[in-house]
């Protein structure tokens, strides 16, 4: 297997190259199936990698492949190398599986679009970079994937580029991510100057000489986290993700929900050996995560665009994952990353199906009653909603509850309360969305009503498969408290044990504590409360939502706390203004003024000197005589003194 | 004799063109193309035959020229000049191809000057004798002056004179420096003075005070050429007025004569002063990076925008060079090549739409991705290379520069890395305004996409843009010994200072 890892990333790349140069005359179906097959091949190979890992001793599950020397200058060395261990294996399985389903779905969704081939080129390119990101065996290869997925995100958000708004959203995503990458890049520099290597497995043995809480490691972790904040849309750099919904809906599902935005979580988990040595940095990660979870959830409460609700939900759920990382439960973070990939991809694809059926409508106030018209979409959407709301038995329950439990167990009680309140909001906004979209009466226009239809099977089959995953995906990590043995955490254990195992994975080895059941019960009650409230407001149509919407708090939240406006007035405009002053006043005025001034001065001097050339021979003769006398005088001076 | 041929075959072709009847335009163009293609092929042979494991000068040619003055006709290349020579012959060839359709006036003279320019630049990079070096340095000024002044835009005279005066100011200072070095030198064989660069370099061991004066004399000349902030204002004017090929050569290789000068002369000859000037150069480079990016952002003219972006990119090159470590210097040299490829390509790209619409204002475009999809794709790749997206050449250079800078001085690296953010801002914004949205000017609805000739030029450049991004090893490994030799001289000087 160790010589075949590169095939996992090669197939999507073949897809990119083939579609770029050779499939111009192919039919839509051929292009779509071919591209999907390339990703499917990656999935099959990922499964093969998984099986070969299972065949190994638990502590030896580690396959590396060095492709070539990428950069080598003096003592700096960055090989192009790939690494499959249990952590990256979980990631490639999740990424390739979800990508494959979304590729299939896209064949139906993008049907008839003039950019059909371009779409699949970008989508395959994305899968290539995403797999490279998770397979890289050093920080620099990871960074290539990191930037590469950002690029694909930019290209796909602005996919319908003739719409200026969409193009702007793409640009915003790229630039905000660049701010995060700035931190990531500095972190790589600091890692290299500190450890002399950027290879994950070479750093770990060199950590021994650093004390826990060492300032340089804390600095590295915080810089890495700046990168994670950008890519995973955490406060205060989350602003690009809601705008990113301008892209085609399958793209939102794949890139902006299931895979790319979780890269920050993966990166923190991958760097666990650094974070576990930097408690202060972990504290920051946990606080930012929990803070973002509740902040984004409040915005999600009042959005009326189906995709915007899901976007803020994604930001909020990513916050949970960081909370898990922050309390040292990296395995749980990855667990939630995986279940979230299933149910959030499903939610987005479901919303895409709705938008498709509603001829492009995205405002949930114009929907309603779609349950009977789009039954497959409804039922699968319901499964995902139950999963994200944390209803016992569905995947999201296990992973989210595990996060809250680890937070509680780590004595982070304030963060736990924040997490629980956010869970309440989550249940509320998701059921509000469900009721407004699928229940009640149809509120759209007559022509929309006539056109509403269930989506083709190329779209509904992926929905059904994802619904199955969203329902049962959590059982791989069934905790001991519920009679399971948590295979998931045990599988990941060798990776995270490499750092400082004593700091994490408490629950898996302790006995079951009674308080764990109480914590679990509280999560369930809170979720049910949220659902009940949503039911009263949006199914029974009680009058309180209407009254609330007149308040100032509502307006503030509806306008997303005016963060975008603050950035615009506080950063964007002053920068442009300053640049204009520099360009016009300083560059053209001061510097060029000086240059032209010097030129004018010489012109002026030359004008005076020209008068010496009078044209009268006598004048020249006098000057010549004076010159000769001067030269002779200087000669005499040299001879005698 | 390979280097001599590479240098003078273009001029030979230029002279032949002068004797071709004015009406036979295709013949004139063909001769120019053959001349540049042969020169390029010869430098490729040099590249293949080059021994990358040593810092020694190779393909050396040394003839006595003016024995009474100690002037020799001495040429050679090492890992530093090799790539600059290749870049020059490559871009010159593409320039001839690009002019095929776009230049229609005084074709004879145009090609003659373009070919003469190539001789001057390749000569500068190969000359191992100061006298010869200065001759080539000045030689290249003349054709450039005429290319801007005759085939340029409406303000071409102002731009040409400005370019000429700026550069001449520097050249005069450098000439004083060269003469000083000459009178301090001793030819080991004749006992007289010598212009030989290797001999002078080895004999250079001046007290700090003298070193500082010499560093300034050479440094200002090179800083104007680079151009470093605040000597950069000739560049936007020269670029805007120059014809496409002029801009390509100007940005692609002429600017590199400045950075090359620092690397070849200032660092090894005045190592002590170079170390003293690290803070000055680094801060000016950082100002250039940030200032260039910000000013670039608000430009309305695409060529001015690219010109200011060059100021920012060359800031990176200088920053890396004065990190005074192998990573920074290798990044710096690689970035010189990268900038030549990417910015060269950007100017070719601007030329493509300028030929169609005769305007360079961003606001005159908008939405043209719809009518020029191939052009939009090629522009996108080149833009991403200029932004420094991994997988393309710009990233490797920028990364190594910042890595080396970080090792030397963290604060500089933090500001430098911030410049990377701005690069994305100005290019993406410009790209959006040119290509995205709806077509607002109806004239743009009928724009032709790239012709095969135009596409050929751009794809040729993009092949190298991708190659260096994915597999920079063949480039970096050949540079390393030569850079290490320069670095050793600097470090020896550092060791001597108590």
C-alpha cells in the first residue's frame, strides 16, 4: 500500500487534466460520470488504505510515501510526502465519500449550465487539494492543500461570475482566508526555526526539550489557530462564509459545510502534539470555539434565506469542534467533524433540492407545505435536522453530546453552559427552518406552485445515502456510557497518544460516571425545548415571533450585529482612502515633484549657462585666457608648495 | 564561444535586418525571430552543460582587449547569472513573436533596437570585466530609450527622458565606483591595474569607511534600476508608455540588472558595508512591498497597476537577498526569475487587450470573461502565480524569501508576510473589474479571444510557471553553490568585525 498512496490524490488530478484538455466534445452525462468516477476511485483506494491499516498493529498504523524532494535549500527541506495514519484515514474516507455523493448530485443539479465542464474541473481540483491537505506529512504540503482548496472555493463561489455580487463574495472569501494564511505561514516559519524541521513525525521527538506552556510553542499554536480561524470561519474571520453561499448549492454542501471549512479543525487536531504543550493556546481555542458556536447560532435564529441559516449553523457547529479541541478532546472533534459532514452535506443538498424545485427561490418565507410535493427531500431533510438538533439515536447526538460531556468533565463549566445554550438555539433554528419550508401552507407565487416538483433521482439517491449515514453514522463512536465501546476513539487513539495522552481521552478509560447521564439528559431536554418553541412559533403560528421582530435586538441580530459594516467602515474604506492619498499625493506629488523639480532646476541653470555662449569671439578669448591662467596657477601652486 | 554567440547573434540579426528592403516585412520579422531563437537555443545548451555542483564560473572566455588599460573581453556564467541569461533570451524570443501582429510601424528599426537590447542585457549578465560590463550597461540604455520614445504612447517623450535621466544618474555614480576599484586593483600578471571582476572581487578588502562609500556609489545605481522605493517613479511612466515588448523586457529582465548588481558586486565586494546596510535595505524593501501593493490597488490603468506590483515584488527580492542566509537568497534569486515570467506574462496579457481596444483603463472593460474565456483562464493562472498561490512559481520564491527573512529578523518577516495579503487584494479586485460582471461597454461584446500566436506565448510562459512551482529543484540546486560562495564572503566579513 505504501507505494500506492499517491493514487488517492492522482485520480482527481487526472480528472482535472482530462476535463481541461480532452472532454470539450463530451456530453454532460459523460463528463459528470467520468469526474465522479475519479473521485469514486479515490474513495475505493481510501477504503483499501483503511483496510490495510486495520491489518496492522494498532501502534504501527502509519504509512508514509515520499514522492520527491520539493524544496531543499541549505538546511531547509520540504519533501512532497504523504502520510496515512488513522487520523488522515478518517479524513480521506469522509472527504472522498461525501465528495463522491456530491459529484453525483451535481450531475443533476448543474444540468444545462453553460459552465458544466468548468464546474467539474473545479470540483475535481478541489478534491485533489483537499486530499492533499489531509494526506500531507508536513506543514508545507498541508499548506499547499490549504491554499489550493481556498483557491477552488474562490473559483466556485464566483462560479456564476457574470453576477457581480457572486464574484465579490468569492473575492472576499479569498482575501479573508489570506489573513488567516498569514498566521499559518508565520507558524510554519516559527516551527522551522524552533525545531529545524516541518515534518510532523520529526517534530514530536524534538518537543522533549520544551517545557509545558513554553512561550514559543504557545506562539506557534496561536499563529496556527489564526489560520484555522480563517479557513474554518470562526470569529472574527467568519464573515466570508455566509457570503460564500453565492456559489452553487452542491459547492456549499461540499466545500462550505462538509470538508474545506473543517480543515482548520483537522489542522489543530493534527498539531495536537503542539497544542497539548500549550494550555494557554488551548484555552483560546476553546473560548473562540464556544463563543463562535453561540454567536453564529443567534444569527441563525432570524435568517430567512434557507442557505444563510445553514451557513450560520455551519459556523456554529465548527465552533463546537474547536471547543472539543480546546478541551483536549481531539478525537471527539474529528468525530463531530465526520457526523457533521454527513448531516450538514445532507441539509445543504436538501436545500439545493428545494431551491431547484422552487425555481431558484431561497427565501423560506416564500415556501411552506413542500412536505407533500417533495417527499424524499422532506424525509431526508428531517433526518438531518434531527441529527443536528441532537435527538438521541441520530449521529449528531453522539458527537455533540460527547463534546459537551468532555467540556463538562474538564471543569470548563462556563463553556459547557454556553455550549448547551447554543444547542438549544440550534434545535430552534433548525426546526424553524423545517416548519417554514415543509409544513403549513404554500406561500410562494402561483407559477412557483405549479412548477414545484421532486428532484431527479441523481439528486435524491445521494440524499438517501447521506440520510442513512446521518442517522447511523454515530454508532461507530457509541460511548461506554451507552453500552458502546467507542471504536472511533480507539481507532484514533494511536495518533493522539503520540503527544500527551494523559491530557486527553479521559472518558474512554475511566469508568462511567453517573453525572455523565445527567449531562446527557440536560442536552436532550434542551434540544426538545428548542423544538417545542419552534413548533409553537412556526407550526402552530403563535403570535410571539411577530411581536419579537419589532424589537431592536431582533434588528441587530438580523443585521448580523453589523460586523460587516464595521469592517467596511473601519478597515476597507480607510485602506482604499489611504492608498489613494499615497498614489496621488505622495507618489505623483512628493517624489515625482522632487524629480521634476531637479530636472527643472537643471533646466534653469542651463538657461543661465547658455547666456555665456554669446557668439562673440572676444568673450570666448577672455574666458579661455582666464582658464589658462587658472590651470597654470594651480600647476605653480603644486610645484612650489 | 557559446556566450559570445548568445550575446552577438541577436545584434548580427539586427544588422542584417537593416539591409533588408523596407517592404519585406515578413523577412525582417523572420530574421529577428531566428536570431532570438538561436540565441535562446544556445543558452539552453549552456544550461544543459552547466555543472550545478560548483560555484565556479563556467563557459569562460577571456581575451585581452586593451592591454594598456588592463581591459579584457572576459565572459562567464555561474549559478546566479545562468538563469537571468536564460530568462532574457527566452523573453526576447517571445517578444519578437508578440510584436508580429501588434507593431506595424518602422518594423526594421524596431527589431534592430529590440535585438540590440538583448545583446546589451545578456552582455551585462555575462561580463566578467568591469569595462565590458559598463559598455553593455550603457549599450542597453540606448535601444530602450528609443523603444519607449518612438513606439510608445502619448507621453512617451517624457517617460523616455525620465527613464534615461534616472538611469544615467545611477550609472555615473557607478562609473566613479568602478574607476576607484580600478585604481586600487593590481593585475597579478602585469602588475598594472585591471578591470577584471574576479580579480577585483578577490582583492576587495577595504576599510569600512571606504566600503560604505563604494556601496553607496554602486547601490544607488542598482537601487534605481531595481527600482527600490523611493527611486521607483520612473517605472510606472516607462511601463505605461512603452510598447508591449518594451514593458516585458523592462519588467522581465531590465529590473533584474539592479538586483543582479547587488548580488554580484555589492555583497561580495563590500560585505562589511552590505551587513551595515541590512536594516536600511530591508526597511526600504518592506516599504516597497506594502507601498507598491497599496498604490497598485487604486490604479485605474492596468499597466500602471502591474508596474506598481513590480515595485512590491522587487521589494520581496531585495528583502530576501539581504536576509543574508541561503534560504532568503535562493528565494530572492528564484523570485527574480518568477517575476520575469509572471510579470512578463502579465504585460503580454495587457498587450492582448490593448491591441484590440487601444485602452488600458480598467473601467473600459468588465465582464469580458464571457467573450474571451481562454484569455480569462490564462490571465487567471498568471495572476495566481503573481499572487503566490502554492503549486505555481511565485509561492516557492516568496516562501523561501519570507522563511529566510524570518530566520534573520522576525519583525521584517511579519511585515513582509502582510504584503502577501495585499497582493491578493489588488490583483483579484482588478481581475474582477476586468473579467467579471456583465459586459457594460457594447464594444467589448465582439472582442476576439486569444489568437493561436498569443496563446502560444502565454502557454510557453505558463509551462515554466507551473514547472517551477511543482518542481523547483533543478533551479534551486544549480543556484545554491554560487549563492553559498557569496554568502561565505559576507560571513567572513562578519567574522572579522569584532
